[in-house]
C-alpha cells in the first residue's frame, strides 16, 4: 500500500490547530490510516487503497480536520466558468477514450507545495490509476498553452517534441525506448500503432500518453500560478474522480477552480463537476451491522465528522470520494467516527472451532503439487469485460452473466479461468519466458436450482506459454497431477473455437467429464495481442475432489 510523507508543521497550518504528539498519533491511527512514524517534523502514513483522496497533504488534512472536530460536514467548493475547450478526437476511442480536465488559478507555489503537486500526481497514478494502466494525469502551466486543446491519436513516427527532462526534441516513436517513463510503461501500449497526445492550437505537443509531459509546455515550477490539469483513461468515472481529487487538493492550497468544456464527438461535458452524490441512509441496517442504536441526529454528527453532508435522511457524498458504493461503506465511516475504541467487546454465546474446509485442504495440496512442477500461482478478479469472455476467446455466441448497475467496464462474471490467465500473459509480455502459470478460483454459470439463479464452482486452470509448448507438454502436467491423486484419465477429442482443431479434447475421469485440454488457437492469441504459443487445461476442481473422496 502507498505511503505519503507530510510535514507536521504544514499539517498543523491546514488544521488550524496544534495537537499534542500522543493525541496526534492516536487520531491519525484511528482515522482509518496506518501511522508508520513521526520523526522530527516528518509524518509517514500508509494510506489504504480505498481512500486515494488522502494521498496528499491537503486531502489528508481535510479528513483529519473533520475527524477531530475542527471543521466538520461537507466542504463546498465553487467552480467558476471559463471559455476554454478541449476537443476529443474520435481517434482516441480504441486507446484511452476518456478525459476530464480543469483549470486552477492563483496558486502560490513554494517548495512544499511543488512537492505536494508531484506527490499527489504520482501516488494517485499508482493507486487510483492502477500504475497508469487505468488512468494517468498531467499538470501544466496554463500560460504555456493555446486553447482550444486537442486530445488526439497520432502516428508517433510523425510527431516530434521535447519530452520532460530532455534538452532536445525527439520523434515520439523513440519515447518508449529512450525516456525512463517510456521504458517503464511501454508494456501498457503493446500493439498500439498510434498514441494519444494533448496538442494545443499552436501545434505544441503537451504530452504523449501514457508516458510523459513535454519539457516546453508541461513543466510546473515555483513561478507557476495558473495550471491546466488533464486526467485520461479507460473509465470515465475513474478519470472524473481523479480530477476531483486533484482540483480540490489545489483548492485547499488556496487555488480557484475553473471549468472548461469537453467536446466529444456526440456530446459536450462541463468539467469538473463537484456536485455531491446522494445516498439514502439505511440507519436500521447500519445499527444492526454495528450493534448500535444511533438516532438520526447522532448519525448526522458522525457522518459530518467524516466529511459528509446530511439532509433529511440523505447523505451527501463529497465528489472526491471514490469508495462509497453501498450502505456498508457508510457504516464503515460511521464506525470510524464513533471510535473503534468505544465498541464494547462481547464474548459470543456459542463457541466454535475454525478449520479449513475439506475442499480448501484439497486445493492446498493441488497447489503444492503444481508448484513442485515449476508452475507459478496467480490470482485474478472474478469480473472481466464481455469482450474478454467472448470475442477474444472466439466465442461470440456465448452470453456471460452481466452485472446490473455496473460502475465500470469489468461488468461480467467469468465462466472460465482461461480468459483471466490469457490476460495475465498479455500484461506480462515484458517479462521473460517461459511463463507457466495456474489459478484456482471461482467461475459462474446460470443454474436454475440455486436461490440466485447463478451457480458457483471452484475450478483449476493451467496455462503454459513458451516458444516450444505443445499438447504433449500440457498433457504431461495433467498426467502428473492425476497420477498424484491416485486417479486415471483419458482424453476424448472434441471441438471448441478457442483451441486448435485436432489438438483439443475433453478430460474424462471414470467416464465423467472433468475438464478440457488443448492448444490455444493462434487467432485467440492474436486477439489478446501477444505472439507466443500457449497450451492450457481447465478442471472442475469440486468434481475432481468428489471423485478423490469417493
């Protein structure tokens, strides 16, 4: 988890209050962060991933100020209108289709605030932006830019600019090779023939995404008073929240926020939008969850200690909070404000002894066996995109289970582990081969016999990726595993569009289909944008466990 280092004296200026050292340590620890150390005038705090708004001194001070009762409730920030425009070209759709931008004026930047600008940009990109994979951010001196600004994809062989830190211009195509950030993030752009750029109306390159700003237009220094901020990424909500976090932090540095117009192909958006989200408070649920008996008035006080507004049973959620999705998130913040130290310990009336489930014990032994065969275990999320589950697997007629009211692009439950493993391979092409991996995890399919209509099963998938892998190699792994379990299996030739015809089959144990095995189709490998052969198998681990038990 990321850590931030903040100046104690500067923190006290933001708070408008000096706390005794022991009280300061206690309040930081009880805020929902992890205090690592206070040495001289430097405070090091570990920030949990669900609170990217705390990754700067202004953001941290804002939360701590509410928590200790100095300034509670919802902070209001005014946004003034500007006449500036950002024109989003359709060419960025397949690369990084979304941007959100803003202007902040009248900043008074000193060494401390310049360090804060750099820290919030970098820490936010690592966490909220998933190390620039999901979104990336840039801050520019406003007086170096001529509006309107164009967000557009171009051939890097035809664009020259001076990257940040360089004293001479180079072709953009050389940035992934010559620039330190280009080398660090080149794996994010595998397969790109064009790259997104911000280019102003004077034809000056402002940045090349997702790598670097321009030295000429993208370098903020102590003389900078007005800045332009852009956030770009694959998820519109993600970039909107990132922009809100940055501009509100700058507003807390006494900056003035100005909006501008985003001109997309079919719509216009005013950015930023700092209107708070609204959520009805289910106090009965929260009291039951926390074991409390809070009244609405008491809940209001606790919510305001965490920076929320509260009106007639409706919680007003600050625009910089990315983590409030459900009543349980409100319950967590109410518990923090109430004070975990104030909850009374209770010994349950029923004594229980915890132990691993038999299936988990079986899975652990499977892991030990596969690690012994030289494989590396991976663990992935249950959610993927529909394209990853269907089109990229050559399974266009498949209808995976989608989520209702999904908030991001990963909105379908996986029905197989193989797409997850292929995604791992795609994202790790910058590492050496062979890459032989396995995963034990949940898959989801429609099942009318369950309460929810969705059945869950534990599966095992193995994938070998190297230049000379073939059906024999993956079959040897299967034979070793089945033999270690004291079983026998046979392969029945079959067909599936994700695999090469004639090199795919169903795995049968005691005449029962227990899985599939084969060589991944070259078309599927191309769909995932890598060029090394792969073979795979997937087993119904629960079914296999049942056979072993019997």
